[in-house]
C-alpha cells in the first residue's frame, strides 16, 4: 500500500481527519466528509468502508473510527500517527489548549486584582478593554510577561526617574522597556490612566511616560518660559538675561539639573498653549513670569516649578476634559496653585461653536458646577478664545 500521507488521493481525507482530531482532542467519534470527490478519492473511501460509492456521489463520509482501524491494519500505524506526518508536526489538542489559555488568563487577572491600582477606575477600564478585545488572550499565547507589565504599573507614578534607572529598579534590566510588546502594553495602560489618545509618535510616548514620572530623555523633556527671574549659575543667568528683554526661553530637563536653581517670583502664570505665551510677548519685559506646559506638563516643567515653592501658580488649561483633568492634578500637586480663568462663568462667557467634548468627563473640584456645565453644553473651549481676557489679566499683573 502506498504511504497515505504521500498519496494525493488521501490528502483531503487526512487533512479533514486532522482538523477533527485537533478540534476534539483526539476523539474518534466524529465523521469527516469529502465534497465533490475525485475518482481516486472515491476508491480510497470504498477501500476504507468496504461499501460501494457511486461515481455520481457529491459527498462522501467516513467515520473516524473506521479510518483509524483501516490504517492500523493496513500499515501498522493509527490515524493520529499518520496525520502527524510527513513533517513530524504533532497533533494539537485544542480543547486542552483552550483550558490552559483560560487558566493562564485567570492567573493574569488574579495578578491584576492584586495590583496597587486595582481599585482605581482607570485600571478597571484598561483591564476590561484588554479582556474584551482579545489582547489578554494574545498576551497569554505570545508568552509576554504580563507580570512585568503589572510591576511597572505598580511602581508608578515615579519621581522623574530616568527610564533606564527605573527599568533596572523595577525589572532588573536597564533595557527592559525597549521590548516592544511590554512597552506597548504599558503605554496603552498609561493612555487610559491619563485619559489621552494612544501614543503614535515618540513625542506622545515621552509625554505619557513623563506624566507618570519616568523620563525617557532629559534632553527631549522641555519647558517654555517667559520672564522667569532666578538665581543659579548658568541656567539662572540665561533666565535673567532673557527676562531683561522679555525673550521666551526653552529649557531642557538636563539643563535644569545642572545646578541648584531658585526662581525668584511671587507668582507665575501657567498656561497650556504656546499661543498665550507668544501673545504675552507684546508686553515685553513687563509681562509677569510665565510657564507654558504645551499640554501635559513635562518633567522639565515640574522641575522648574519645584524651584519656586512659594510662588502662587495661576494655572489654566483648555476647557476640555483633558484640560480640566490637568488643572485638577496641578491644584492637587502644588499647594500654591490657583485656577486661572477656569470657572463656570469663564466657560459660559467664552463658549460657542467649539469642538465637541471627547474623552471621559472629569470632575472640577475647585468649581463643581463647571463640570456639570461642560457636560450639558458638550463643547470645548480652547485657551485662544480667551486670549484678550488673558492678556488683560497679565497686563494687570505686571503693573
């Protein structure tokens, strides 16, 4: 008898048998069929079953138990051994695989339930998302270390720690966060945590890491300032020289770490968008000290503001959910921070046909009715719409 695995007349029958055995965990209780059989395939089925099949038959069925018995008697190997050839690839036991996957998923979920963030709303949303879209199953199948993801998240927020130092401390490998799968899963969690879009660029990744106190690159972490007076070696000199002529200045975290710096300002106006700081340049050296976060405050921005612990921080962001969330975080982080034009009345005055609100609503504890009003209106108000009012505030502060 010709080796069945090398005979084209047996190919479809054995392929169907293999699929059935893998699907059922090796059960011989099933039946396999061949649709539109060739004459050679018809003769094979007749040989196995001992029953004549018409040349006009469009579908031929064979019981697996009969196929197994035939092969065992004819060539001394059972069906499972035959369909594992010719490449030597073993049969898969899909029911067992599913059970192992289910157990691994449950173990991953159990580990997640023990996370230090388990009770936090964002963590629950992230976990529900990766369960619902199949990510958790793919993690289990790929062998990605989900425990490492949880260890990273549990170690956050950090304290503006360089990424290699953080990775060595948490994962015992300075390059651990270079792994694309691990890094991607952590960044996805951070995006949910910060209620931001998924990072698609290096700059967006940097902002996400810095938002939780990990610094990928202290040269890329920057802050834009205007008229910040300071004491402190080279950087202090730069700040003072720029303030003398009302010149905006951009500083890196690396520069701010060079030496001790003391900011000599009774108050600092913090804005989200560079357009506000740029407009304030018309005031020249008379403009009050300003810091522009350019979105989520960078590690450099926090480092600079930490050098002014007694300064009153007049803080504002866009009237959108991300903006009010950042304002709330700033007010919680800095005891001297005060909301600047971030009240319900300011929102109502400036509100018009702005873009629709996106993201999850956020509370506004400094003015609870503001969040309710933003939900009701459903329109965002960017800082630029308040520009004339903001410039007047800055002008008044400079006199």
